[in-house]
C-alpha cells in the first residue's frame, strides 16, 4: 500500500485501522475523480500537507520551516497541516474528490501513482529544470529522481528514503563465535552460530500491520537479481532468482534460524525480540536502532550488503516523496515554495527528528548526519544498490506496485513462507496469480 | 403440594398474569395529546428523519452503487453489474472468511452468554467485596479494544510472553498461540469471549432482577433442584432478554473488526480472517472498492436474516 521512513507509521496504520469496521466500509468508500486544472498566479495561500514522518519533534520543526517561507511578490503564502497516518488514504481521496486537496503534499510512498493515473498530479519537470540551474537537482542521491519518473514526466520529488538493511547484534554474534556475513553462505553460518545460543539469525515479523517481513523476502529476491515485475511492468514472480531466494528463506525456517512465531509478529513484537536479545541478525528498517533504543541499540549495527549466489548485491527501498496537485491555486507558487523547502529542510535530519534517510547529498554530508555510522553506511553502501518494487524490470515505480505494497497477497505469501508450510514455486505461483488478479489494467 | 405451584407461577407469568394478582392483564390505555395531529408529529419528526436519511441512507445507496462498479478509492470505475458479487461468491477466500465468521460469531455469542449468565447468577448471591468484583468484571468491556488487544498480544505473542512461558512450564512445549492457525483461531475466539462477557453479564443480571422471587420460593417449596430451577424457571423467564442479547452480540461479532485486525491481522495465512476484515483489506489495501463493498453488503444481508429470525423468536416468547 504505502511506504515510509520506519516502522512507526506502518504499526500506527494497523492500530488506527481499528477505527474502521463493517459499516464504515459500507459508508466510507469515497469515489470520484481527480482534481481540476492547475492554477497559475493566484495569491490564495497554498496548502502543504505533510505526514508525521518522524518522532514528536518532527512536525513542529517542519511547520516552523514551512511558516518561515516568505514568498516573492505576487506569489502566495503557504499554510501547513499535519495529516495523520490513520486512514490517510481516505483523507486524501475525499480531499481530491471534493477539490479541497492540498497544493503540495507528501503521503504514502506509492500514493502519487494512483493520483497520477487519474490525471490529478502536476508534473515537476519544469521545477527540475529550474533546479538544474541552481544546483539542487544535482544534490539528489544518484538514481533517486528517476524512481518517480512516469511516462508523462516526473510525478513527484524524492523526500525521504525508507531503507531495508541487514542489522547484526555484534555482541551476540561475538559471543556465538560467528562472523559478520558477507554472502548468503556466511549468513547461514552466522545464523547457525547464533542458534547455538538460542538466538534467531533471521529476525523478522509479518503479523498485524508488520510489513517488514514482506519486504525482507523481496530484499532477498532483489539481492539475487530478482524481483516482482518485469520490463513491461507485469508481475513476473516465478523466476529462478526468486525461487532461489525463497528457498534460501525456507532453508532458514527449516533449520530453526527463524522464530516460529514470526509470521504473526507485529513491529512491536519484532522490536521486543531485538531488545530481548532473541534476534541477532535480520532485515529491518534503517531506523531500527532508534526504534528499539536502550543498551541493545548500541550493540546493533548495519552490515554491508551481501553478495548473493548470482554475484549481485541489492535490497528494497521506498523513496517517499512530495507531490504537486493539478487542482492548485498556483503551480508557480507551489514550485517556489518547494524550492525554498528543499533548500531549507536540512534541520529535519541534522536535528535528528526521526525522519527516514535524506534524499540530498548535502544533508548526508553534514557533520551531524556523519556522526551516525549506521546511517552513513546505509547511504554509502545500501542506497547505491537498492531497488524499488519495480525491480528487476525497472527502477521507476508505477501504479501497479500498489498490488504488492503491504497488500493481502504479499501478506499471505510471506506468512506461508515463514510458517514453512509451502515450497518456493507454489508460494511464488500463488503470489503471481494474486497480484495479477488485483492489477489495474 | 407438588411442583404445580412453580408451574402455575410460570404459566401466569407466561400468560401475562401478575404473580401476585389475578385476572387478565390491563390493556395499555391509548392516549392522545390534544392537537397532536399526524401532520404535526410528522413535522416534528422530519428533521430527525432527514438527518437519518442523509447520514445513513445516502452512504448505503452510494456504497451499493459502488458495489456495482470496478472502481478504487479515487476512481468511480466502470459499471460491471453484479460481477463483483459473482466474483466474491466464487472466491475461496470469501468462503473461508465466511466459515470463520460463523465460528467466531457462534463462540462469541454463546461463549460470552454462558460466562455472562454464570457470573450474573453468581452476582445474585451474597459474598464479600461483591461490588468490587462486579466492577472488575466490567473492565474487559470498558477498556478500549486497542488496549485489550495490545495486552493480549503481550500475553501470548512471543515465546517470552507469560502464557507461552506458563505452557512450557506445564510441559506443553513452545505453544504458538498466534502463529499456529488452529491456536490462533482459538485465541481470537477466547479473546472475543473475554471482551464480550461483561456485556452479557449486565444483560443477564438485569433480566434476572426482573424475575419475581416468589417464583423461586414456590419452586423451593415444591422441592425443585437448582438445575431444575435454572432450566425450568430462570432460563425461560429471561429468554426474551437472552434473545435480544444474542441478536446484539451476533451483530457485534459479525461486525467486529478491531479484535481480529489488531491481534492477528487475519493471519496466519488468513486463518483468522473474518468477512469484515476481508472487506476492509479488499477496499483499503487492495483498493478494490467494488468487491470489498459487495462483501460488506453480503454480510449485512446475512445479519438481517439472522436478526429477523431471532426477533421472530422473541415475539413467540410472551414473558419478560
């Protein structure tokens, strides 16, 4: 469905979903079309809606940065609004349908592709042209901008990166006499060593609202040169690379490297297991250490990307983004604000508000950011090999990636693998069929 | 005297004869306020009626329209007639969810009724700290489900949780309360009973208060056993309240989204997925409003049938 900077949003989504029941499903499904034509030079304030991307300090600082914007003469001012993750899809859908949508917003990582398909998104190509002149364009991490390129142009601007990386508890691994893995075989060796001390070598969770378990399996596929979509943007799940990757996970399940209750672990359960020193190795978000805190946070570290049997490196990441809407009092005003915002948003990272990784090299180079060795490693080693849901066929996301992002099909697939009661080909074949069934033409 | 005293009391109660009196019950007197013409009454009711129509009827009609289209949350989609209903009814996932909904509802209704009735009967007796006990029993109902689900998750989710530790200490091994499909089903059903029994307890306690003590005294004089008193006097005399509570709890169970979604999310591998959870994930995770709303409508239809059947049963019962 969506992606974000850490576990918090996905966990919160699960909790907030509790507010919705059957009658709400009946009554709450808004329909309707996209926004109207884009505006030109109105002085009506433009609305910027942003999500709670970090901890409690994030939105107040973000609001401060936004409200410090002083528009040039003739351009509108900006108003700021926090949109909670609870039922955010409905919030945006009803706003767009009633033409009360913001001019600029962030949102779910794949949200922009839905509105773009409806003709409701203003492309940022002209903005990028201006940013090429002022150097902002070249400040983006390599390859990032193209993840949001669609047929008609650039649909949105990368905002923060939600990474999936491998964490190790160095203390537990040392105690077990294991070595930090560098490839799949050494990963199995490390997991075997940890098992002797009753520590799981593949810490993961795929329960209520926990989507990292799904992502982790796709990470193994991408690491092996696989993925879920081909060059024609069609699902292509049953490939030798994917089968090998799923077999690798199944091997870990059968050898007892995976907590048998993982298939129903919430994000909180996963963090509890890391804190309880029951997980010693595994894929998680780049913010795992921040999320678990305490002494164990000091014991864990991000390792370098593994080399798969195919000789490739890779992982899954989610370029969360900011988009402009066509139904907009002033496209020019929105572009001017975005230019200001991207030039002044660095404190969101340097003041450690908990937002995902920065999209700009200049922020990643600040001494505050460089102080966190794990985050530096992620930017330097993981981002360059990371791929989107579109892998292996492409790097730019598209509308139908919403069929695999936190969907029931992926959930069933992941839980069936983590329970060990399937084989790779059957699980991938079922996934292929389920994804096809939910695809939009 | 034989058990006829109790029997007569029951018969009187069933036929509407006051236990302490005799003769036919008084018919309620029809009264009419001066000037309260149908037009006036209609005018008073109109604003409320309008609001009800606006708030309830319009969304339901709109949702019905969506169930006939292949739209998403942001796109009305094309008209597809009854295709969504046909797709849903031929989908094995729907029937698996329907089966578990039936199990979940049956266990939820009768499990909570049984526990609630037992506790209501217990609360009729005198014992120390009865009021404190009563208050504590209400906690599962009073506490928000989000909190309860989090607490239960803490109790059972990981091998280090209290209940798995207890199970291991009892020699049952590593019990996966949520990860094993069968145990997950049992766990969510038990959780449902746990959060629902206080409601049943209150309903049954109120119903028990309405039973005239003379009937029990008569039964005692006749030498009726406790079991006979329960099955031949108590249960028949509270049957109307029982049916009402069953209707309400059936609706609560079928529509219960948070209990399952928060505890298991419908997993593992859809083992605990009910129709309302399936409807939610279809609309809000698969973005398929047509099939999702079709599921919700089918659920509503089944609920109406069950409610009407139980309501008819109530009408057969003459006593309160």
